[in-house]
C-alpha cells in the first residue's frame, strides 16, 4: 500500500492461499500483509476454512440471547467490575474512556467469555490470574448457547494461530515465533448487540466510541447486512468498513503494535449509527469478536527485527496480563 493517501476500503487477503501456497506465494502475500499492517492495521481475510455451521450457530445463539428480557440477560452479569466475562447492558461500557475521551457511554450491550479453563501448572497466586481465568458465566437461555459458543471459541483459537503465522512471516520471523506467547492465552470472545433504540442520542454518543483493541489481533465477524464500523484513516478521516458476508475483519491490537515498535499500527475504530433515512429508527446490528490475547504472564518487548540499527524501543517491557487488566477496568 505504501503511503496511499486515498484508502477508501479495506484490503482483502486470501489466507488459504498463504497456508497452502509455495514459498514464493507465501512471501508475496506476507509482504502485502506487512504493507497493510504498517499503514492501517486492518484487513479482510477470505478462504479462512471455518465451518459455516459453527459461525451460523454461534450467531443465532447470540441473537436469541439478546432477544431475551433485561431481567433474563442480567442473570448472566458479572459481579466483578470490568470483568471480561458475562453480560453488560446497554450503556454499561464506555470505550472512548480507554483513550482518554470523556464521552457518553456506548449504545450497545455485550456478552463475553474468557478462556475455557485455567492452564495446567499455573495457579491463582499471581495478580490478575483469576480475573482472566475465572469461571465463565453462561446464560440460562438459549439452552444450546454454551455448546455453540465453545465451538466458535475453539474455531477462532485455530484461526488465530493461522493468522499469527501469517504475521510472523510478514515480520520475517520464524512462522512459529508467536506460538510460545499463546500457549495459555487469555483470549476473549464477545458478541455485541447494537439495538434499534429510538430514544434521543446524547451529544457525542456512538454505538461504540473510538478506541483501539488491546491485545494481539482481533478477529471480527461483522453483521453481514448492517454497516456502522468505521476505521481511522492514516490521514485523519474515517473509512467506512464494507459489509462483509464471506470473511472476517482482522485488526492489529495494542500489544502487537508494541511488539513491533509501532512498525504496525493499532488503529482507532468506532461504530456509528448505520445508514438510514431521516425519521427512521436505525437498524439493529450484531457482531462477534474474538480478541486474541497473549499469555497473561507473557512479557511483551520489542521484536529485535523491528528495530533499526542503533534504534531504541519506544516501549518498556510489559506483562500482557497487567496491560490488558488495566484497559478492561478503564472502560467501565
């Protein structure tokens, strides 16, 4: 992409072609991914290999959950402030606060889960361990929610590993470079519902305020029919993400940007009201995001190949768990 000032949409990458390609083909795709990650940190992946039934069943389960009454949904709410698990009602989160903006809370509701079990050989004496590896909170309804959610989580775990292989090659590293950092990862799976609300929008209020994601990468299954996601352009404007029905939208997170000493960018993004005619109530929108995060005790420090000769790192080393916990609690 190399300094393109007229980015109008997100680039598409065939991840299947990378995984099954020759060395030459893999190198070509990796160079393209490097260019994208340097400039905007957002792309669409196609030919991802995830069973459509797994996607559809998780989507339907989330849709059915959000259709429940507030009383039913609140049964799945965590008692822990800023917890990465359970239900959060509309206006229960304020993502703009994570970048220091004082704006009204987000017009969305969410359900999230963390890792499916704590890692073998690790115990809860370290600060933050239970914050990330505590028991997930499962909705009582729909009855098959947990089954479909776990299948989707495991599918995203596999897809995330493939994406990290692409990213390692794009950085001219061993394809397995990131594997040791994600052996007992604290990745979170979250579904967002942006309901069709007719009540007055407060000044500056969005469906999701501008923010960057916190971890390694995010794998987003966006609404295949309703738009609203916008990505900050390298030159200051906002790019409308296309409606995607056949792939996933991927973006770089803060920790991966730190890893690369900002060679790659963790880009601000937001969710605005979808296109609608004057006087119409904006359509409901849904998405499912897998936030791929490193091990809670992983130490994130600049990758040497991302430093030029005699260049110093912009960032001190940081524990992934400490960084992520602070971000979660900042958004409440």
